[in-house]
């Protein structure tokens, strides 16, 4: 059964998107950018946006019964591959071994011209005996 994952506030609602979808023992999290609860891209450059994007990812995963530790596959979109080493640093900060499968892609633009990074993920749902 498909279950919608919702966080409050839900920045995706106006766009007819789901923050994420829970299906069986998996959660599929929509792209998380470096925006604060006000919906605005945080200031401070790439690392500040990356840290906020991971915080948003964590929040959405937890709303779906998962966590960063259960991420199986992550896709990271950046607008400048010159930030590759910073992406590796973010991965080192927010993930641990065994690291999730990963795709990093440079794209022309994200939904907001100020956005430099967006992260989507697939994760396992923690079972009651694992929590």
C-alpha cells in the first residue's frame, strides 16, 4: 500500500508533490534542497545549503519511519561539479559505512536559481525489532 510522507511545514503541497512515499519497507524521498522552514534557500554558500539539504532529508526520512543510516540509494544533483569534494565531505558527515549507492550529477539548474544542491533518496524502513 502506498502511503504519503508529510512533514510540517510541507513545502511540497502547493506543487502537488509528495515529500516522500512509503511503499512496503521502503521510503522514496523527493529531492531535498537547502531551504529553511520558510521555504527560502539558506545563505552561506554551498556547504550551508548542503547541510540544510541533508537536515531536510533526515526530517523527511524520519517522518517515513527511516533514517540516514537506512539510506540505500542517494542521488545528489549539483549545479557545479566544482563542489565535488564538498559533496564527499557532506557524505562523510551524514552517512557511515556501508555507504549508500550514489549518483552525483551536475545539472543546469534547480527549481530555484539560488539552489546549488538537491538530494533524493531511497531508504529502508526500520522494523520494530530494529528500533
